[in-house]
C-alpha cells in the first residue's frame, strides 16, 4: 500500500515563499484532519499571516506560535513585542518563548570554544534538509514540552531560514526526553537551495 502526495520544492529559501508554504500547510492539515499547527515566528508576522489564511480557509485547529527566547539576538532583548503577542493571543493562538530544544546551554560552549556537541550535530544534520525543517522539528519539541500540542497525534510544523516560512512538515511530535519517538511523516514544502 502507498499514498501519493505532492511536495512543493522552492528554488531558493526565503520569505518570498511564505504564503505558498502556509497555504500548502493549511491544505494538507485539512486533508489529513490535523488540528494543531506549530509555526516559528520571531516577530509574529508569519504567525499573523498564518492566522489570516487559516480564517480564510476555514481551518479551525489550534495555532501555536514559537518565538525566539529572550536574549537570542541581544542580552535581555525579546524579539516578539508585547503588542503583537497580545494580538496573536486575541486571535486564539498560543504563544511560547523558551530555550531552543536543539541548542540550549550547549550553544554557549560552541560560541565560547568553537566546539560541537550532540545537539549541534543533530541540528546540523537536520539542516541538510533545510533550516526550516530543522526549526520545524525543534519548535515541535518545544511546543510538546510546554504542553501546547499532543504527542499522540500528528501535527504540522512551519518554519523558515531567517524570516517568513519556506518549509512545512507533518510529524508526530515528542518531548525532549523522548526525542527518538519523534517521527517526520511528510514534507509538505522545502527549498531546494538553502544558501
């Protein structure tokens, strides 16, 4: 037995792919009956676009927005403004900012001593697909650990390289302490060239 499904391959990574990636993810969510979408959105723009398209498409599932942790770009700085966070929450989205599942405190060791550890190895391996696929897996772990998505049903994760979205996947999420239970089920969209 097998199933056929189309995959969108963008020529390049980047925010210009956002609307196509979001629409493809919403379409696949409808086809599979998926009721949770997790989206990476630092400043909230991609999440707001997803919510707008979800309303347009009649998607009634939950949207979980994962933003960068405080201090990710600059000590003490929070990328997601309180106003945008409030707007997302008024639209019914759950918003989470926390330690990135595939870097945590080990990132400081890499930056300080130019080393590499197991988490960085996992992250770099996933980046061979795309930055968005790696981030999609990472935000799914973060959302699962925050109790915002189920781990017994498939979800869709959407992410990109630096802004916008160019990757979307269907996966069965897992908690950080049971990482090997995580299963990528389908690739909905990803860039062919990640440069």
